[in-house]
C-alpha cells in the first residue's frame, strides 16, 4: 500500500491494542492494526510518524551499505578479518588477520558462529572480571547468547549474559556493554544513579549507545 509515495504493508492482529508501526531494514514498513480499527488508521499513523519512519529507512540503507562494504571479510572488535575458505576444514581458525573457514557457505557461517561464541567468552571474561573488581561486586555466572537485539543482561542473582555478536562491533562498544551490565550488579534499574555510575567508568557511554541503536543491525555474519 502507498500513501504520499511511502510504501507500507498492513497487518491486522487480534492481540494488538493500538496501532503500531515498525521499520525493518529487510522487510520495510509495517503497520499493525487492531482487528476492529479502520483502514484509515494505518494511513494516519504513517503520516504522523513519517519523519521517524524516514530516519529508520535511512538507517536501513546505512546498514545495507555497511554490510556490502565488508566484501570477503568479517569485523572483529574493530579489525577486519579476511575469510579464507579451505576444502575439508570443519572449524574456523584465526591466523593473524585471516580466518580459515570451511568451503561451503552454510558450513562456513555455522563454523564462524561457533568461533565467535568461543572468542566472546575469551574476550568478555577478563573485561567482566576487571569491571566487577573495580566496582567491588561479584557475579554468579557468565552465559554467551545469540539474540537479535538484546546485547546483555544481569539478573538479580548475578547471572550475566552477553551476545556474542558484540564482537562484530568496535571494542569500545563491547566495553560499554560490559560496564553497563556490571553496573547493574550495584544498581538494578536505569535510574539517574545507575547512569551516573556507568558514566563514571565509561565516559563515552552515550556515544556507544547511539552506535548500537544506529548500527546494531549490522552485527550479523
């Protein structure tokens, strides 16, 4: 459907209580309507939110350009690692700034994810230990996960979780997420005192948060 040269799709949902608009870099603009809402509500929402929609679409173009610019490389904490497929290889292995990977595309992606998961634990553990020591706190466990948009979490019991895809970001972004979650061991909310603590240990935290909001979608293989 198109209104004022902006294309979008409409989906009705029995669970929706209000009109929602989402923008996805691959799927485009979608308006979700409650079952009984008139069709005109979708057009009105798009008109009202058009500046925000256009910003998100521009960010999507930026994401696609960033992914295309990689070529035959993958990012690793700010470094570009060249991919070198090898017949018969089953595991990914780093040699200087080269990643040796299986020859098949699907096998290479699976091996790369396993390699990044292992690397994430090796990179995050010393950062987390150092941050916890600086704050005088302890944590109960560390889990490496694969989530689409959640970069880390801290439970009330001190269970720490981080997304392995953070290794596709520059190192200062990973450092920020580690500090963010470790500060939750002291303050389990996002109050002013929490953000004051984060800024004390990560002065550029606002820049890193903005980076994740703008380019977090590029952290994929």
